[in-house]
């Protein structure tokens, strides 16, 4: 079941702006991404353009894995 706050959430919606995750959640997300996808996230890569939406996150992971879309 989808919670009420996620209803209508789009892949392009900001995690932070929509209140989906906070700054601690970003740290947890980074740890998950590194473990799950076996990639090294460099400090300079921790930017909203890489991690603040499902679209951005997907694009970032594909680029780190060398997967072209």
C-alpha cells in the first residue's frame, strides 16, 4: 500500500523538497547506493543533480555503471 504522502509522487520530484528524506536520509541513501550497486560515490558527486530525485539517481547510477540510456 502506498502511503498518502507518496501518492502522486513523480520520478522527477525532489526527495528533499517533498520531504521524502532529510539530510540524514541522504547519508543513508548514499550508503545504500554504494552497497547495493557496488559503486564509489565521490564527495564531489554528492549533489542534487545526482541524488535528489528518482530520475537523477537512476541517471547517476547508470552513468557510474557505464550503462547508456
